[in-house]
């Protein structure tokens, strides 16, 4: 019981403050580099855009929409990362 209390009060909060910035950087990099996964055969948003573009021959519009989606996703993840980093910055 004492060990559980020690972990929940001291160890876990310190570990999350240290691990969260690195975790969010990895998540953002994963989203940015996910289009590389298409080269390995996994269909992601870029792969779906390429397939849709081959059907409709409207590559510019489709890739522009994909660009906006990537920007929104990366923007949201970056804002979340900055808020968590700012909240945890005063802990040090």
C-alpha cells in the first residue's frame, strides 16, 4: 500500500513530466513521416490521394486537401504539445 502511494504521488508525475515532451515530438514526427509508409505498401492519406487522383485526374485539388489535413493535424498536435510543455515547465 505504501509503495503504491509512493509511486502514484511521486514517481508517476515526475516520469510523465519528463516523458511527455519526447512522446509528443515522436507523435508529430510519426504523422509527418507517415507518407513514407506508403512506399512500404501501407495506404495512408497520401496513398489514398494518389489513388483518388488516378481516378479523377484532379491531382492538384486532392493534394491541396491532403496538405490542409496534414497542416491541421500537425498544428493541433503542436498546440497540445506546447500547452503540456508550458504547464510542466513550472514544475522544474
